[in-house]
C-alpha cells in the first residue's frame, strides 16, 4: 500500500482504476485526500469524470466510409472492409 501522501505521479498512475471504480476503498480514500490538497489533481479528475459523462450521453459519430477503409487497411483488417452500396 502506498503512503498516505500520494504524489501527483501516483495519482496519474491510478487514475483509470479510480475513475472506473475498481480501486480499493482504502486507496480511494488516500487518493481523495490528495485531491483535497492538490487543486491540479482535483481539476484533472473532475474534468475526466465530466468528459466521460458527456461522452456517454452522445450518440457515436458515424465514420465516413473512406476513413473506415483507410483505417482498416492500416490495421491490416482488409477482410472487414465493406464496399459502399
């Protein structure tokens, strides 16, 4: 377990697990204590949470066919390319 005083680097290393809700309750408490003292980390986590909320509310944009085709070729996934009708 990390010390009660997290560094900003430690907060960044645990950010995904914290936001996803998979970090242990003890580590969450320590991380939240750091954020109460560190405005930069608080703003970072708050912005990330708000971004996730906004993303979940929006319908996914449709990818233009030519962009999808180029992407699949770059990823060597040509077998998944659908021809326009």
